């Protein structure tokens, strides 16, 4: 059988059967798609245009970050310093900080400036084997600025060998011009922004921040209804700071994922299990905000809810651009197993993006997105901190 490229003499972590690697594995690729991924001894006889000897290195699916706010203007390092010195989130918000400071910087930035600012963050993720990333809007909070964020995100996917999925997060925070009129802002989100940006092909999914400092469940539901009208899947920032039963609401709309979930209860877990909604845990935000309430991992596990892990890369609560560190934090802080951490940045992250048919495992028919690592065991990817053992990264076969 002919193929474009073979990777041989590799350990394979296909993510189809847990965290146990196949020794003496082989991957065959044609036209950017995996033809075969499995033991060399049971492989068809391939005639390859190119063969790479992997010298026993580990091949995993390319990593997937399914929750980021990678595109934004400005920095919040000074605000963070003030927080270290004891300032509260409210004090900072009153002084013009918080999400509104990022909104101002984002509104002032051109599409080109947003791309320039986001590229080093994207490249840091890619340097650790990332091949697919989700990028949210939500710091423009007005039609034109939200459009610029989404266009910048799409553009990043054209500039680098990486797949970008965009999520519209217009309902992230209330912009100052709508102070005291959250429903009026949701009118704008649902009647103007979603229709226009969906029409322009800029939205792959719709998200909202359902929280005391964000939007109510009723407002969130209006956003979900508008998304459904445009045939767009939904996700939700839910149960991060309190339990508003957002995950249940999201599940009732067949959400791809509910994210954060520190305050999720048993009823929320059951609803997510019934709808197949992925639980995306964000240990970077948990760490950076010094959260003390843990997400209900044991309940999620017992109910069979797929668990994803993501960076939540954002300037306020998780300035993290490492999925390897997110995995280590998932294990250390949330007590996920190595296998759960690895599934969290591959197969379950693919599910959280509605892409499980295309990416997330090494199997025939999926896109040939690979990360090749200089490690002896899969656990090494989760165990170390601040060390990058990536040897090579393959996106769509090259
Ligand atoms: N949850 C978060 O932790 C971030 N957004 C959200 O919905 C905070 C974003 C920021 O502070 O800029
Ligand atoms: Fe987020």
C-alpha cells in the first residue's frame, strides 16, 4: 500500500486504549490523514515516499487546548502586582482594572495588533506539541471589536500550521456603556452580534459567563436560544465562583462543554452525563486565583462525564500558555490520573470542540496531527514541570 510518510520505531499512545503505549509502533499517512497507527508487526506492507525512524520516541496525538482567550490587547501584570499587595478584585475593577481594562486595550487594538500580541502565546503552546486551539472573543463587547477578535483568531490559523476553532463570548462581561442594563446588552448580543458574526462565518461555537459577576441563567438561556437559531453549538463558563446551575442549563441545550465547574453539584454532574457534555477543568485559573473549592472530580468520574483540561489562557485569571503544565496541575491540584490528564488534552478536548471524528486519537481516518516526544513513558509528559521534551510536531501530515 502506498503512503506519503511513515513514522516507524515509535512508542504510540493512540488514546484509544488508555495511557498504555504500543511498543514498536508505526504511523502511516496519506494526504494528511492517518492510514494506520498501530504495531509494526500487524501493519500492511507500506511503500512510503518518506520514512522517519523515531528511535523509540513516544508519539501522541497533537495536543488540543479547548478553552483559551488567547486573542486580547494589553497586559494585566500591574493589576496582578496590586493584587499581590492585597488589593481586591472589586477595588481593581473600581480603579478601571479587571476585564474592562482588557476590553479597553482590545478595543484600541487593530486586527494586526491583536495578531501580533497573540502570536507569541500561540507559539508557546505550539512549541509543546499543540496542533488545535480554541480561541474565544469576549474582550471587545461591541460588534466591531468582537469581529476584530474573531478575525484575528481566524487569521492566526492561516498564519501558522495549527487548527483554530473560534468561540463567540460576547456575553463575557457587561461593557460600561450598558451599566445597569444587562438585558439591553444581551439584546445586542442576541439580535445583532450573533446574527452578523455567524453570517460572516466567524463563529464555530457560542459561550457565555454565567456567574454573579457575569450573566444570569435567564440571560445565558437567551444567548443559547440565539445560538440554536443559527445552528451553532454552545459551551458555558459555569460554576466557577458559585453554583447558578449553569451546567444543567448548558446540558439542556446539548452543550459541547461546561467549563471551570469548581462549584458543580451532583445534579449538574448527572445532567452533564445524560447529555454527553464534556467537563473542561481549568487548573491554571484555579491556581492563579488561589481557589480552594475543588471541582467534583470523583463525581464526574463515577458518572462517566468526559473530562478535558485546558489553559483558559487569559490576562486576568490564567496567564498560562502551557498544556504540559496544565496537565501537571490537573494531576497535582485535582488528583486526575495520568491517563485522565492525557485524555484531557487529546480525545476529550476534541470532544469539547465537537471534533472527535477528526482529531484527538491516532486512528485511521483522523487528521495526521502528531506530537513526537523525547520521553520514555507517557507519564513523563505529566510528571515534569517547566520542561519541554517535544522532539517534533506534525500538523495535517507535515
Ligand atoms: N472566567 C474567568 O476566569 C475569566 N473569564 C471568565 O469568564 C476572567 C477573565 C479576565 O479577568 O480577564
Ligand atoms: Fe475562560
